[in-house]
């Protein structure tokens, strides 16, 4: 760091802040995507369970 040129120091600090912000944003996006995929998996595993219930249930008999 060059303390003799405050503008250079500020530019370097700003770049570090920008990199930090980008890194943080990427981590948040990855976390969000992982949560979304987990919810999707939960949903589909629930659908699989639901379908197995359908197999055990006679829908024709229930409509009478």
C-alpha cells in the first residue's frame, strides 16, 4: 500500500471492497441455489411417496 498517494490507496481499498462484495454475492447465490435444489429434491421425494400411496388406493372404488 502506498500511503503517499491517498487516491491510489482509496482505489486499492475500493477494489478490495468490490472483490469482497463479488465473493459475498457469489456465496449467497450458491447458498440460495443449494437451498432451491434441496427444496426441489424434497418436493420430488414427496411426490414419489404420494405416487406410492396412489398405487395402494383404488380410485374407482372411492368414486362410488
